[in-house]
C-alpha cells in the first residue's frame, strides 16, 4: 500500500509513529489489568453515607408529668435500633406528643414518629445543629396512644 508515493522516509516515519501508538495502548491496557486503579475491597474506615446504615440519634423529653415515661420510650427505641442520647423533662406540659426535627432531616424525624405511632403532622422543624441529634421526642399527655404504651 502506498501512503506517500515518492517519499520512502515519510512512509517509515508514519509506520513507526503508528507502531509506537499501538505499543503505548497495549502497555496501558496490560498495566490496568495487572494493577487496577480501583480497589474492589470495602474501606471500613469511611463513615456510612447511606441513610439506611446510619443510626438515628434522638433525645426524649417527658411533657406529661408521669414519672419514668421518658425511660420507657428510651427502652422501646433502643430495642428498635435508635440511639437515645438523653432523656429528661420538658419545662411545660403538652397535650400531644411531637417530634422536633433538629438537623433538617425530615425523613429521619418521620421514621422516629412512625416508630412511636405519632402522626406525621406532629413532626415540626426546630433546627438546632448544636444538639448533635436528629430529632427530639416530646411525649405529651396522649402517651397512652403511643406504641410503647399500647402494647
């Protein structure tokens, strides 16, 4: 095949250049097979980013005045995989139990509400990132309708 009819040196240069490109591509291919750039093992030092893998941290406040109520809710939530960071008393009494979203993660707050049997309409924003929790549960005078107490 004639690439350049009268220029023998040009033909040799083209053949050598194309041969070097093929050799470069083959060496790159072989290198990728021998030492792949991505490791197929999971890195356990990385924090999980999938919402399903993350534990939801909450605190529970008693707003009905019945002694030991927050502790019962704490036990119920821990048995279901939630991390109850603290329990305590709310400064005033409330008629209805509510869940307060602390990080702007409404889905986690709704999961907590569902676990306790609290209606989604009683999940309200109250963002406070200094608390380092996802939600605050305030148990009101309707506690007897919640799942921990209706069992």
